[in-house]
């Protein structure tokens, strides 16, 4: 067997045989090419093409588009949160090692669909960085911001491809629940400077809430490393280090933004 044939077999095994057959024909789920192309185009725009294009142009306001975007995020994350609760976590799911149900049971399929929609929302969140560039605030596209968005979208795609149900749905539940609060805050503070001033003392608690979420994710996913858990160990072994890195980056951001009372608090969205 030639090297090319071996690569073909490896690709077929990894992205077809090992994947959930229920999602194979869903948009963006055939193989990694489309999602990697989207991320490549995203990074190319925010790191080079976007700033270059805006270099001699006036910053865009985008107040209305951003308000609409924030309201959409509140609504969509709320719908997914309620959906995941009703399809699993308020019915038959537990906090232990919850295996994925790969059957065509309506609740199992519903959870897989909700995981896919979560990935779509993570794809739409890339617009936030585009807003930064169009408003001529490229400094807000920090390493934390870029890494968090890219890694979250990648792991969302992996979850839909291989484990659209079971334990990973807790992370969908936590993340979407936190994002309901977060985007509601962003929407309200965008309405007026008075509301922004009134709510700004609460901004740091959004970061704390996200960091608590990461701790729960690590503790819960560590169960998948137990020999008795049927979830493949490769998933937590890649997911846990990523979450720990994001936790560290959020901790550094929190320390810089809120650690020194005399320092002007950052208004940067992470």
C-alpha cells in the first residue's frame, strides 16, 4: 500500500468510520475541509485583510447591527439551553459518565441537532471579531479572543462529528446558559452610556462566571478518563488541556483588567 493509499484509509477511518453516521449529511459535517477553510478565511481577514482594508477608512458605528446580533444570541442560546434541558438533563441524564446515544430515538436525535445548532452559533460568533475590525478596534482581537473563538468552534465541530450527546451536552448547557447572561449584558450596555455605567461594576462577574464554567467542564470531563467510561479517552485528553489554557488566559485577563483597583477597567470583550 502506497503512502497516498494509507492516507486515504486513515482519512476514511477518522472522518467516516469513526464519525456518527446520523450527522454525516448535515451541513459542514462531511469532512473537516469546510470548517478549516472558514477558520482560515476568518484569521486571514481579522489579522491582515480587514485591518488593511480599514486602514484609510472611517470606523463604522454598527450600533444597530450589534444590538440585533446580541438579541439574536440571547434568544438562540436560551432556546438551546431549554432544549438541552428538556431532551436530556431534566429527564434521564446524570452528572456521571453519560454515554452518547447513537440511536434514532427522538430525544437522542434532538440532542444531536442541538449540538449542531450550537456549532452554528459558534460560527456566527466569529462576526464579533469582524465588528472589531470594522470599528477600527483591532486591539480587541487579542490572542485570548482569537484562540477562544477558534478553539471553541473546532471542538464544537468535533463534538457534533463524534459525540453529539451524552457528557458533551453538559458543556453545551453551561456555555449557552452563560452566554444568555453575557449577551444580555452586552445588549443592555449598548443601549446608553447611563446603563453602561450602571452595569459596568458587574462586568467582572461575567469573567468569573465563565471561569467557574471552565472548572466544571474540566472536573466533569475528567470522568471520561476512567476505564469504566465508554467515551474515547482521546476526546477528554484533547479537550481538558484546551480548557485549562483558556482558563489561564481568562485568569490573566481578569488580573490585568480588575486586579488593580487604580487601573482603568478594560471594556474589551473577551
